[in-house]
C-alpha cells in the first residue's frame, strides 16, 4: 500500500535514490559507498520526510569530546547558542538564546512562561494541531483568527486582541502548516505593531526556515529581526531537516522576557543533554551542512512541482489557493459536496493516507480541505500516482 505522509504518522518508504541525490556531499565527506549510505539511512532515518542525514561522524566526534559528558549550562552549550544567534540573525547574541528540546518543547515552555491557566491565546486558523495541543496543555483558551494567502489577517487580529484582551499571539511566518502561507514584510510589521499596541507577545514558530525550495528566492526575515523591545519570542528547530531524533531547538528573545523563559525551562527540563547539543553543533558546523540544505531545496522543489501538477489535474486549478515554494505539504480544497471524513476513509482504501482538514481547525470549518505531504512517499512518481488515484473518488462523492 502506498502512503502519502500527512502528519508525521508514517516514516516508512525512505527514498534511497532521492537521498543519494540530495546528500552527495555528506556521502563523500563520510567516504561511504552507496551500500554503506543505505545502511546509515536505515539507522538514522530522515526527519518528517526531510532528506537530511544525521551523519555518524557527528556522533563519533561528540563521543570523543570530554566536555560532552559534563553537565552543560542551563541556557545551552555556548558555541551552539552562538550558532543559533547567527542563524536567526537580527543582531541577536548568545545571551538572547536558550537551547530547548525541539520546537514543540520550546512552544510548550513559552506558553507556560507567558500565560496562566484560563488566559486567551490567539492562534492561526487553520493551524498545526501541535499548537492547539500545547495551548490546551497549558490551560489556555484558543482564539482562532483566519488566514488569507499572506498569512494571519491583521484586521481580525486587532479585533480579537481588543475583544478578548489576549496577550499571546502564535504565528508560523514561513510556509505555514497547513496553508503554506508566508508573511510578507509588511504583514509582519503590522502584526508586531498591533501586538505592541495591545501589550501582547508574538510567538514566532519558524519551523520551516531551512525548507525553502531552490526556486523560492529570498524569504522574508523572521519577525524577531526587527524587534528591539522584546515583543517577539522566536522558535527555531532543526528536526524537520535533520532527524526526528534530533530534538534540539532554540528560543530567542530579548530581555526581560528571556528571564521568564529560562525559569520555565529549568522547571520543565533543567537542560538539554550535552551529547545531543554537541552532536548538533558538529552537524551544523560541518562543511556539508550548507551544501546538503541546497540539495534538499532542489529535491523538495521537484516533488512540489510534481504534486502541484497532479493536484491541479485531479482537483482543478482552484484547488490550491497557495502554492508554497517551501515546506513539504499542500493544502488542497475539496468540492463542497464531499464529506471530509468519508473522503479520507475512501482514499485510505485506495492506498492513499490523507489528513482531513478538520484536524487543523479549533472549531468546525465550512470549507473542506485536506493536507497532502509530498515528502514521505518513496519517490516523486509515487506522489503523482497517489494523487491521481483520488480522481475516481471525486465522481463517487
């Protein structure tokens, strides 16, 4: 049975051929044959359909570091904090960075640091289910604000903050999950200004920063790049482009909010294990890191084009309101007469696993969608085949 990965449920069908194309630099640096690379890939896997390989050399080098077996600083290994500060930009320094156990952990810590049980929190609608789960786990009330093709609607945001007095806003600035929308600079500025006027924090979940496609062109900088007064709390994670086991990310914020984040982090996890931090440091400072990101961008561009062509041919030219040149998924609208749950069940019978759009809304949506990930299928040809298998189901509905 063929599965199109749609929500990090299936991690099977690793495309060795695609990885050989996407990661020749790592294979060369490690001195591996194709067969050896296949074995390493079967051990280390790839993250959520990404095509980056956590090289064995990073692990072995870390094991030889004496400092990797000592207790690290609560804020994180200094060199790794320096790397994240430079990677995020905006003039951030080491003291503005807090190393956390991945993006989801960073989000949960931030919500507990900034909110109290019962407080309202503004979220995008639709949004990543993990955002809703983290808000509910912190006892917060979610206030959905709709999106358009450029992300969070600022007119609705202003109204929501006025009406609910919410002091937290969560956004995904690039290739939003699931819509694929990216915030242009003008929209970013408006969100920051509205949040400042209402005394609210903006939590910027920048999960897809390293997942721009080869044809994406320059992407807008993160919101924190123009945030001198500490309105924005930025989350950066490497999991999507490295490995689901590489649970390391960073929180970035300008004081005094960093003190609150650090206190919550100590309560939650104390610190991220030093061997894991040093493994990440070895990985991102290796010569192959940037070359491999470029190869990943090319591979994802090809898969996106195949997926877009198949969706357009099967569902029509209006099925995709956004065609993101980044990330690894598409947000596909269904004809209004179709029942979302029944369509997903019928697709599964046909050998295609989809995620119904209902999973991404805090309340019922009148517009049926599903999310299609084109990263987890064995090949781009399989993505094309999977989408076109859905054509008969449209007639049956």
